[in-house]
């Protein structure tokens, strides 16, 4: 019931034109200097992403009527997004001009005004577009490459930074994600923080970091605090590291089937445990001089493992299974 209620909520706010109807002051757009149009686009992309994930879940529950309705609505929303915000001639992205002068004259993939907005806000918006499923793979690579090099000086929430990480994994930029994580999460740790705030700007740090986050007047929120000092959204890298580095992504509900595609980036090793409804998945990755890196994965008996040819070519994979007696192990 909760899943269907969530999907109905999305459908209720999509107009006949296929676009999400922006509700002023009631959208998840905090700490981001977005224009009204950009805010509308970001919410639309987020709704597309949520709807696409809900389709598979309701289908797995046997609600094919709801899955069919949501599928048709999702296609309508994707089509509307491409008409409203993306170049009409997107086929050019699949065969970019060889001449450098021609490349420099290409229009941006996302037709959104940037005048008056901070470049970082546009970057987060484009990351949401990449994560939304509205773009073809090469279009996502193109958009990510054009926008993610922009400087970012305005403080942004860790919720938005997690979207940046997700976009990086969509286009295979795992090293970019690791560097980004070191900068924005690692920077907070180096500053001596013992909890992750809702957002963090190194310029706030001083003799009293707690006091530096307090503002007054029109900028006052949370009863006078500029930012929460313990925000759950800052935990995004925990899930991101499981998917992007350890390489475990569920492709069927309940982890019945997983895709395994590890990526170490510049790391020498990584290991971790991913909880699932049928028991833990344990992964250990390690580089080896003069040999392929080794990936060890231990799975519950009931989970199907998918490996691509690229993964088999790039890694030595060792697969093991937990005994049946451990299938109910505490996750």
C-alpha cells in the first residue's frame, strides 16, 4: 500500500503535458540557488527516477495494472522532459564532430538558463538529469563531462552531493566519485567534525565551528542555525561505495539477482558487507602486482549472480556461497 501511495503521489502532480507541476515552497530544493525553471526541472527528473524504480517493484508484487499505468506515465514524462529541456537534435551526440571548432560550437545538452545562477547549482541539476533515466548512455556521458568540471563554491547539502556521486557511477566515473568524496566528506573529517552536517563550507570553521553555523535575520533556519549538525543524508557514500566500488547492484527485488561490477579506482583494496533480506553479501577486492586484481564475493545460496564479459576480462573472480544454515544470519 505504501508503494502504491507513493506512485499515486507522483502521478497526481504530473500534468497533461507530462511535466511535474512545481509546488512553491514544497519541493525538496534546499540550500541550492536554483531558478524556478531549474527547480521545476530537478523535481521532474527526481520524479522520473522514482517512478521508474517503482514500476519494477509493483510488477514484482503482481500489480501489473499499476506497472502498466506507471510505465505509460513514465514514458510520457521522459518525452516531455526531452521536449522541454534537451536539444531536439540529440543524435549528434552519438557521432560528435571531429573538428575542435565544431565541437566548441555545439549547444549544451540541457537547454536551461544559467545567467544569474551559480555554476554549482547547474552542476547538481545536470547530475539529477543523468541519474533520472531520461537520457541515453552516451548523452549522460556528454552532459556529465560538460558540467562536472565547474567550480563549486556555494555550500550544498550532502543530499545533492550524493546525487553527484550517483551520476558519476551512472557514467562510470568512479575515480571522479572517489576524489569528490575525499574532498567534501574527507574535508569535513580533516576539519575535526565528529558528525556530518546538513551542508559544510570550510570557511565556516574557526575557533567555534558550532557558532560559525549560526546566522540571524532572514537567513535564519532551524531556530537560528544555518545548518543541521547531524544530517542523515550525509550517509550517501555508504550506499554509493557498495554499488560503485564493491560493485554490488540489485537488479531484482529483494536482491534475488545482483550485478557484480567492482571498480577500485586508485584504491589498492576494498572490502565490505552488504545486508540483504536473505543474508549478507561479502566482497573483498585487492590489486596484485603483475596480475589481474582479485575479487572475492561470498553470497547467500538463493542469490543469482550476473557477471559481464568486461568484468570477467578485467578481474579474477572467486565466488563462494554461504552454507544454507547461514541464510537467516543477522543483517
